[in-house]
C-alpha cells in the first residue's frame, strides 16, 4: 500500500471518528450562547431541586429514627433525643 493510500485511509478513519463523536453538534451548540445559558440554567434548577428533595427525605428519615429511639425509653439517650426533636420542631 502506498503512502498516499495509507494517508487517505487514515484521514477517512479520522473523519468517521469525528462524525461519530458529535463534534459538529458541539460546535453548533457552542455558537449559540443563549441556548448554553438556558441549558445551564435548567441543569442548575434540576440540581437544586434534587438537592432539596434529597435533603428533605434524609431529614424525614432521621426524624422518624429519632422518634423511634425516644419511644424505646433508654434513660440518658431519651432525654437528649427529646431535646433534639424539640429543637427541630422549634426551627419549623
């Protein structure tokens, strides 16, 4: 195989790889500033909402566990946990 054919084959392979990796779409997107800003805004809202919902779930589970521990009437632990639950209720 001649050097020219080898170079042509390699260029064709490179062109195929570039087409498959979505470089054209990335370049088009990078030229649309408002679309990038909108997509970043939406992803930020989704992250914030996910963080809020996740935190609420974790805190609700922790609250239920604390209430369960309080109902066991473990002498010193019950008093401390009651204080923690009262603090949580007062924050709301």
